[in-house]
């Protein structure tokens, strides 16, 4: 036995095997390894977790590799197992001495479905893992954006690819296959390691640093398990123009502060709308984020109040709107409030602001009509294969009613009967729709809320909805953490104050409108003025119908 060990020592130098490894019970493995004359060199690479490196073996004559993960140490060798077999629930071990496999990795008893990886793909993934480990280990990466880090990662891949010769193009292609999207979440998780963990806000409790704004002013004004109300008193008060307020039995609240901060901004309208994708996860799908916007001089609009609620009852809406009312020094004499057609919110606003003009949203009105059109079976006669010219003209006349003076509705023939004879298949759907119009929009609680003739701005709550779309760019996905939502609302309040200060400093400052939106608004105003001029001289029914069909072009055809 001693002679055999001396033979092994003559072949395997201490540079190959570390001192102290020689033990009789490892002799047979070592002797077999020596006699073959073939060395199976392992390449060390980073693992996903970074705790122990993995070993890769490039299959000779191919562009594939096996990957082995660390299992345990022993006195004479390290034990690794095939990663591909492990993922399929099979143990396939191999012994390693000084980063050399003591047997052929390709001849192991692999799982039948175990296939070696593409070497180029494996090199890319291991390089990416190393990149993530470096991010986690270096605090200077805190707060870094994903795309620049992906570009940095791509440069490292290209450097590695240049050293791999023929494998280089395949490595670059594999890394760039889906762009930064495929690596976005992993990079983001690596960067988040450096975030300071804070106690998250809940519907029952909000930490002090989120309850107050940067200047120390209170932001959270109502904190209940089912209702939160957030706003900045200065933002609400800075929006009022003292020349536009009417007498109020209540004493002005901090009116001196109001005069000092901004007066001359002319708040004349409130626009409110809710969204059901940004309420915190704790409320799940049952709640909403409700925002009230103020519209000031020259159409400048800003969010004034935010509410998170798990319920949508009249009582909840009354609480929300009372916060706005109580913070105003007095109610503007020309105040308009634009809402969607939700009964609870409309009734609440009429109680809280009895002197205000309450109006419905034309966009929501059109959506409701379009949904009813589809429900009664009219869509096919308007847009489908069964399209009927009589029904199309009748429907366009109905759509344009929103821009017709209410006193002229009785002259519209489309409201009296279906446009087709009783035997026509569209007769019954048209009849059902006319019944719906009469019961819901002419005789119901919405009867006085949807006439938009002469109104050249704020016909819809779209400004609130476009604001909700902006939230998509500020928050990562739906139903964010409450802490994240409040921080975003802090920033939006700061932006609102800046807009009002800009208006105060420059009274000619106007709201920016895209060219197409500005032109659309101008066309609607032009058509209404032209019709009004004709109406003063006298119009016949055919002219009324033609005007309605013209205005129908400005009414949405969508249902959602």
C-alpha cells in the first residue's frame, strides 16, 4: 500500500493535490484518476445565491456545458451534484479535487431528461449573477435606475464575449434577446437591498413622517380603518380668489393666510372621480382612490384632496366633500362640480354644496348610453353586418342630444319613436332604448345633470382620469403599498402648489393643451355658437336633427 502511495505521489505533485490529502480510503479514487491520463478541468462560476460557486464542464467538441452545484466538503474531496439532474429530482453526484473532476462528467448516471446547457447561455447567466452580487455588495448602487444598470451589464457581457471567440455573438444575442425587460425585476431586486427598511403604513396607522409634508404642514386629516383623507390646507386655500366668494355664515378660516399666500387664482370648479387600481393592497378590490381637482383661472387644474375609502356610500362622500367645504374661507358664487353619474356622490354633493351647480360627466354619459345600446341589441344595426342607415342616423341624433339646448329636446323626432317600422328587427331594441332614456335620463335624478350646450370647458371628468393615468408612471403596478402611495401624493401636492404659485406670479398663465385637444374644443365651441345664432333667428326640426348628428362626432363610442 505504501508503495502505491509513493507511485501516486510521483505522478501527482503537491501543486495538484494539497498537502494532507493522502489517506488509504481515498487511494482507489486517486489511482483511477491518475491511470486514465485524462483531466476533467472544472470552470468556477458564480452561483445564483452567491454562497458557493458552481463548477461548469465544457463537453469536448461541442458548445454545451454541464453545471454542478456544491453539496458538501469531505476530508479528501468536495462533492458536487449535477444542477440539471437536481432540478428534475435526481441525485447525480461527482467528486472534485482542486477544481478537477475525478471522473468524466458526461458519463455519469444523469436523469434521462438531463441535457447539457448551451455554453454561451450558461456564461451569460453566470456573468449576470456575478453582476447582481456586485450590486448587492456595493451601497453606491442604492437608488440607481434599471436601464442604465442593464447597459452596464451589457458592456460586461460584450467584454466576456470578446474573449470567447466563436461563442461571443451567441452570448450577446442571448443577453439582448428581450432587451432590459427580462432582467428588469432582477436588477430592481438587487438594488432594493440597499433600501432602508421602514415600518409600512396601514389603514390603521401611518408613521409621522408620512402624516406631515416637508414643510411640517399636516397632510393626513382623517385616519380611519375604512377612510383616509389627505390634503394640504395651503393648496386648497391658495386656489380661491377673494373677489369670487359669496357670503357665508361661517367665519373665514385663516383668511389672513389665504390673502398672504395667493388670492387671485379663481377657483370656480371641482372635478371628482375615483379609480379602483391605486387603493392600497389592504383594501384589495373593494376600495378606491378618490381625487377632487380644483379648476382655477385660465383652466389651470390641480389636485386638491385625495381620499382612500373601502366604501362608496353617500355618507362617505359627504365626509370627503365636507373637508373641502370646511377648508374654503367661503363658497365661490359660481362654483361648478362635475362628477360621474354615481347616485351616492351626486346626492352627497347636493347636500354639502346646496348652492353649487352640479353637473354630470359627458364621457360617462356616453359610456352608459353605449353600454345600454349593446345590451338591448342595437350595436349590430349601428356598426355590424346588419347596419341600417335609418338606425345609424337615429343613433347619431340621440348621441348629439348632449349638446342641444334642453328646451329643444321636445322638437327632436328621434325621441318620439323608433326610425323603422314595427316589423323591422331593430324596432324592439330602439323602443327599449327610448324607454331607458325616458326613465333614467329624463325623469330620473340625472335629468338636470347632462345638458352641455354652451359649456366650452369641463364637460367631462377626463382631467381627473388623465391624472390617474399619470399615477401609472409614478407607481410600480396596481395596488401599491400605502407608504408608496402617500409619498407619491406628497410629490403631487408639491407640484400642485407650484402650479398655483406660477398662476399667481403670471395671471396670463394657461393650461397646456395638445394641439388636437385644443382644436377639438374650438370646433365644438364653434358649432354650438353657430347653432345658437341660427336658433335666435328660428330653426326647423330638420336643422335640429342635422345639428345633433354633427355634434355626435364629438361623443365617444366606447363602453369602457
